[in-house]
């Protein structure tokens, strides 16, 4: 018996093309005599593809209503524009000492909602830190964690030693780069794809940032400390027990402009045909 309340079909518009059935990632749609039908709705990922792909506007889904969707843009940037845009993005480590405006930060994080996540699981939580005293503690806790890793003789021992020499002996903030803001990402503790989901979300933020005048880079050392679950850092941020930290990004207004696009290693690719 079809589950009639998950999807609604305007039979006067449906041409039974089968695109919604073919594109459903959960494979819960079937083509019946009268058009698409769903026989189990518990597997619906709420991705909205069945509605978005319908060429006649016949499909609707209670989890992703058509009325809440926006028409896809008809004009797409050219191949060269896309290539140059992606090449020109830089990891910013030199920031103006000005806290980003809250409205800019909200714009930056809002785009993260549209990043792909495993099984459309989403569920990203953001903690934004701009308090100078708190940022100083985060730098110090990260240095403390690295020192403990060195003491334990972990595989990162030599690398962390070099970082700590720069941090303490040269008095250079190689850990947080004096960024005026850090954005931490957490997810439910049971989410096994939390780290990869966070990477996708932060990638969206980093690509969008230049459009609103912001600069970003992944705070690698702090992120590693966070993912390791270093207790002083977790407690400082007030992360709930049912969540875990999975990412960290520096945010600020750049005080430099890059005029060239550096080259990278040559493409290494093999085809198996």
C-alpha cells in the first residue's frame, strides 16, 4: 500500500517520465500505474531531489515542500570563470584586527547549510569565538596539547616540536595567526561522518567568503586538538556531552590582496579502462 502522505502528485501534470524514481538516492520511489508512488517513507533523506528534478512541477514532498524551494539560476558561470575563481581562492593568514560583523558571519555560515553531507545528515553546529581572552586560551590549550603529544612520542612529535619552537622561541602565533575570530564545528557524537561533513561545510564557507569581503583558512592545529577531544578546549567551548568537535576555521577581514595565482603540482591521474 503506497505511503500517500510522503509525496503528492499532481496527476494532471505528471508525464510518468520516471526521473524522480531514478534519482531518488534512498531508492524508496517506484513507478506505479498512475505515476510515482512511495511504499516506505522512513528512508527518505529529505534531499528534495524528487521535487527539484520534476520537469512539469507535478511532484511534491512533505519533507521538502515545493513552495519552500527556489528556482535554479538559468545562467551558469563559464568554465574559465569557475576555473579562475577556484584557483584564485587563497588561505588568509594576515587579518585586520577587526571583529567580523555578525551579519557577515551569519551569511558565511548560512551557505554551509547547502553543503553536501553523507546521507543528507546535515546536523552541523557552529560555535563562534571572538572574545580575545578566550582566543588566547584556545591558542595556549592547543600548544599544551601539542606538548603532551610530543611527550607521548606520537607520530607528530617532530612536527609539533618545530611548531612549538616557533610559537614560544620566535613568539610567532603560528597556531591561530592572531585571527579575530574562530568558528568551531561540532556534530552529534554518534555521527560517524562528522569530520567529512564538516570539511564539506567549511569548504563552502571558504569559497563564499571572498564574495562578502572575508578571509578564511582552516585552523589546522586547533582543529586537530579539537578532534582529539582535548578536555580543556572542549570545556572552554562548552560543547554538550552529546556532541563532538569536528572542525575549526579562522575568519577575519584580510589585510592583504593576492595579485597572482600560484602554480601547484602537476595533475597526477591514471585511468583504468
